[in-house]
C-alpha cells in the first residue's frame, strides 16, 4: 500500500512511497496479459483536446477504453489525459508520455507540476502527455467512501506512519481490513482490472490516439515497472523509454512464485536498506554543515546521529502534540525523497521537535490543475492486486523486527507500508509476471540515484540485468529519482537519448547540480518550511 505523505509533497510520489507505492495480494497466477487481444485490434480512442482551465497552456481530453481487455466489447471506463504542446524551436518529434509513479499518482496534476523539470530540449521537441491511470484521480477511479467526511473519519481511526505496540497494531490491521471490505462493496469489478498490464494496454491505445508509431516514455518510481511491462508486452513499439528510480521486476513479482512471499515487497526490494543509507547520509551531511545550512546540525556527523537517536527515543515516551515517534519517522521517510527543499525543511522540523515545539506545515502553492480525490485506496488497488505480499497480518510484527535489526527506524516504516495488502480482497485478472527480456525495437535508458530512499541503486542494477537491452546512467547523489533531484548532466544524456536515440557510455555517471545543505536555510515567509505531519495517504 502506498505510504503517508504530506499534502505539499503529494506530487513527489512517486510509495513513496510513497509512497509510494506498492503492495499486493496474490493467489495462483491468473491469466497473463499476453493472452489478451492486441491493442492494435481495438478501437483507438478519439481525443478531443480543450484547455484544462481557461487560459491554461495545458490541454485535457478523455479516452474511452475497455475495462477488461479479454472482453473488449463489455464495460468501458474513462481515462483523463493531459497535454502540453511542444514549444519549439525545432520540428516536433511526437509525444513523450509521462507516468509520475505511485502507483496512484494522477498524471493530470503531477505532469503540470513537474513540467519545468523536463529537459528544455525535450519540451521543445515533444508534446508532453500524461494521464490518470485507470482507478486513479479524474479517470474512472476507485473510491471506497461515500463522502470526504467518511474518508477522513477512516483515516483518523488508525495510527499515523506505522503502529507502535500491540494495541496500535491491532487497530492498524483492523482499519485496513475494513478499508478492503468497503472497496469490495463499492465496485468489485473495477478492483480486479487496475493492474499494471491493464495500464500498459491503455498506454498503447493512447500512443495510437496521439498518432505515434512507437512509444516515447518517461516513467519514475512505479512508472518504471509500468515501462518495463510495456516494453515486454509491446517490444516492437519501443522508440525510447527512460526509467528513473527503478523497481526490481523480480522483487515486484516475487519471482512469479505461487507460494506466499517470505518477505513484504519493500524488504524484497531493499527499500528499507536504501532509506536507512540515505538517512545516514542526511545526518552526516547535516552534521558537517553549520546550523545556518542545516538547522538540526549538532556540529559533527557523529553528534548529529546521536541527537537524532535521542530525539526518537524521547518521542517514543513523550510525543509533542500530534508528533509521535511514528509520525516523525513517517515525515523523515517522505522528506528524504526530494533534497531541495525536503532535506532542509525536515531538518527544521527535527530541530523544532528537539526544542519541544510543534512544527507548523509550510504554505503549499496550489497546483496548475486542481487535485482530484486521491485516497489511499486508489494506489493500493493497483499494487495490492498486482504484487504479492504475505497474507497473514500477524506476521508483520516479525517482519518489522527483522527490518529494524538491519535498517533501524525506517525498517519499521517500510514494513508496515506493505501490510494493508495482506487483507486486500482483490487479485488482478490480468497480470504481467515476466519474462522481462523481450528484445525491444530500441534500447532502454535507466537512471537512478546512488542514495535513493525508495528505489535503491541495486534495483536499477537488477532492472538492467532483466531487460534485453538497457543502459544504466548513475546519478551520484541523493533523493528519489533524478527528475525530482535535478542534474544538468542527467538531463543532457536524457535529451540526446530521447531526441536522437544516443545512449550514454557504459558506466556513465553524473552528479547533482546542488548538493544538500549548500545554501543557508531561509528565514521567514513561505520558504521557511518546517515540515508537516503526514496525515494524508497517496
């Protein structure tokens, strides 16, 4: 299931985490995606573009696609699509499709928010297109509550971040079991048709709808599994795919095993280990800076790490307002995703807590396109039906202790991020579980930071081994994905690849443009930040 994340950081998910992010149930494998009718035999959606809002440079349209590709003449659903036309100069090369991850990220909102992060040369030559995948956002969406008040009441019934202690564990397990039951009552048919393979087939219809003979694509986080799935279902239609912040396909599918997984997804991926390594870097770099640059600095890496440990122990015994131990670890886990401003902001939050104050959330700029309802059940419906998780909720406390022994506080967080899928009621009818090595028409470019708190570099290395033809570009830096943690070096390589098909040299590596804590922390105004308690789920 996806992770908790502050509203101001909603666009950054890609679970996280937090979400993003991802969990699942699985019994024996259902019919595979390869058995479905090819999308070339299906009616191509007609896209009628119009401004998303008066005066907006972004255009919106709606596509109609089959709910079940095995029965394309049955029920249909709608996909909300967004586009920003190529700006020029230079001839237009086609469309670049973007998936912002999650699963559960509404592309109609997150692409406009992240538009300026795409390389300028790419924006000049391509229409940038995104969409809300099936089950998400403005598309035909999973919605398990009758009202926003009912959704808020459910969210308030469970611990923030993860459960601590036997009583909270029981409350957490019960709350997510109830959520699954509510979802099953609302639209059980939709729950079984929001898989990654379903969305890959939607993507191929959208490719045809914009008139592109082959797919040009950028997917981050969960979007890398979507891209890998597309590449193996439609290998002849691959023009250029950039997969940024990668998930190991074998970890996602648990090696297509028919038995109950031995570990939850995030522990199979090593997300807890990557997050712990990134936290270590955060504390070391903060401790190497002065308090003008990192408010939580204690003057050295060792002293800052000890200060963090003391703070978390203090919060276990004596929360500060709503800031419990688990809520604080939740906020730290999410803040690690985006170095600027996330690391500076969470350092300020930790210092406020150290001083005994209740941190206040920073002011958030409204997105170019208003957010749709984006409850936790939307991303969960995708991941819980598509990627296997252990089915016994009572086993997760043992997984938590195993993870905590190897990755500390963040191991607890990432263990419980997967537990909601243990009681999820639906398994996808149409799953893709491999193989992952279909020869593609053109090679694929992989990108990954070395200290990624959600998709560790080892997952990118695994993706490179699995795909038939892929090249890994390493970003020697921090945060989740290169798109959200900019490097002009990465952007230059991506531009050459997307425009001309030129891959980086073998073993190529880049650095981030702006290292962590390289500028003084702002004081006053909306830029001050200070973090936010993660009280919504994306």
